[in-house]
C-alpha cells in the first residue's frame, strides 16, 4: 500500500463554542493521509486508476464551510464525507484538524483533533 497525503490545507472558517468565535472566524489547518493502492496508476498514468486528490480537497473545503460549535464535529463530518465519497478507493484515512491560535486566555499555537478510520 501507498499513502496519498494532502498536508496543511488552510481554511478560514467559522467554528467555535462561543457565538463570537463563529461570527469572527479563525484559521484552521487540515491534513489528510489516505492509504491507497497506487500500483495500477503507477503503470497506466491514468487518473481513473487512482484517488483524485482534487476530490479530497473539495470534500474537506465543503465541510469546513459549514459552521459547527466543536472541531470534533467538523472532523467527524469530514471523515464521514471522505468515507462516503472516496471510501471505495482507500483502505484507511487519517485526519488532523487544527484550530490556529484558539482563544484560551493564553498563548496556545493550536488545538488539534486527530481521527483514524
């Protein structure tokens, strides 16, 4: 098996427990690693024989636009959408979603949720 990674995708989105967080918005970073078999595509040079990572990006982008109170919820929505749309092409998915500079009353670079499935 091989891995296709989309690393450090950046989004400005409106997630957060507090209304002000959802109104003002914040920076988020998402990385996805997909365990796939690229052997056929490596021989054929045909996009139809592998995972189209533009589709993966579009799925993540779409889910990031829908406001949520918790990044746990956003992470699960992304994972569910990926499994639904590209699950037949992947063996497993690893997802990391970070909220950059979360408003915690002190200096914290990011809060990160990681999922694997």
